[in-house]
């Protein structure tokens, strides 16, 4: 299997995990149970899970009122895209 395809599949899987974390945290918030730290959610976004985080925020309507998330998660997406573009140019 092509190594570029492997990297793409890992990124897709990571974004699914990040998306799921937002759903899990939203569910726990409703049940007033132990929560995932905000720093963990934001870190996952910056570690190439920005699209999953942004999708999770929208789909689960979670953390959308927090200014920190409204700024940092889109910034994470931009950083993720920038890293991907630079990596692609290096590989080519």
C-alpha cells in the first residue's frame, strides 16, 4: 500500500476519534459526569484533528459558545491545512 495513502487513512481515523471525543464530552455534560478536559479537546484539534473537532462542535452543538473554542478550533484547521500543504510540497 502506498505510504501516502496510509498517512491519509491515519488522519481520517484521527479526525473520527477527535469528532467522537466531542460527542462523548457532550454526552457526559448532559449526564453531569466526568468530562474530557478542554485542553485535551483543543490539543486533539491541533494534532491534525481540526476537521473532526470542528465537525464535532457543529454536529453535537458542543463548545460553540466558548470563545476559546470558536477561535482555536478554526485556527487548528488552518494550521492543519498549512502543515498538510507543506508536507505535500516536500513529498512531491
